[in-house]
C-alpha cells in the first residue's frame, strides 16, 4: 500500500513538473507574470500583518501607560490613607498599587517584544517590496528582449523568404504602370483642351478678318 501511494505521488509530481515545463515553453513571460502576482499577494499579506502588529503595539502602549497612571494614583491614595490612619483604605490602595505596578512591568516587557517584532516585520516587508520592484524591472527588461527577439525573427523570416521580394516587386511594378497610364491620360486631356482652345481662337480671328474684307468691298 505504501509503495502504491509513493508511485501515485511520484506520478502526480512528474505530471505537475511536465505541465509547468510546457507552460514555460509556451509563454515564459505569462508564467513570470503569474509568479509576480503571487509575490504581490504575499507582500500584501505581510503588509497586513505589519499593520496588525502596529495596532498591537499601540494597544500595548496604551495599556502600559494606563497601568503606570493607575499605579501612581493608588500610591498617592495609599500615602493619604496611611497619613489619615485609614488602615483598610491604605491596604486596598497599597494592594492595587502593587498589582498595577506588576502589570506595568509585564506590559513593559511585552511592549518591548512587540516593538522589536514590529521592527523586524517592517524590515522584512521593506525587503520584499524592494525585491518585488526589482522583479518588475527585470520583467520589463525581459519583455524588451522578447520583443526584440520576436521582431528580429519576423524580419529574418521576411528577408529569407523568396516569394516576398517577388510580391513586393510585382506590387511596385503595378503601381508604376498605373502612374504612367494616369500621366498619359492627363497629358492627352491637356493637349486636347489646349488644341481646342487654340482652334477656337483661330476661328474667331479668321471670322474677324472675313468681316473686315467684306466691309472693304462694300466701300
């Protein structure tokens, strides 16, 4: 039974490793993005723990100062009761003074521990944020390299393809032929319009000459 479970575990691990390797081959940047999202989530979780530890520090500080104030108050009351000869009040105030003093000492120790733990958490959280920022910058560098690699690959594919230059040459030749036909058509239309205008002018001049000849004959 133990051997069977071990084999099943090995098969599962092997399958997971194969799947991960397949994903890396398919899209390494996508896998890196997923890893960065996981790191961001962990960093955010640690940030919440830092906030919680800071709240605990504030609460311990508040309780510590409160215990100190009450201990001093009970000490003052115990002195007054002792001076007044109020034994029962003195014993009560003295007992509470002792309790608040002991509580303050315990809170002081706890506060020191919590403060030290908070400082350590903040330091580690800052390190995580710096590492995360470095990973983001590293991802941008890798994305730039990937883009250049893909672009060069496309350029090489175009340059090495024998059909593409022929296609380009054919397209350019078609455009040149079209422009030549268009130029010929424009020039032809301009020539005709110029000829027609010139002929019309000549006809008018001839008409004037004929009219002048007729007038001279009548005279």
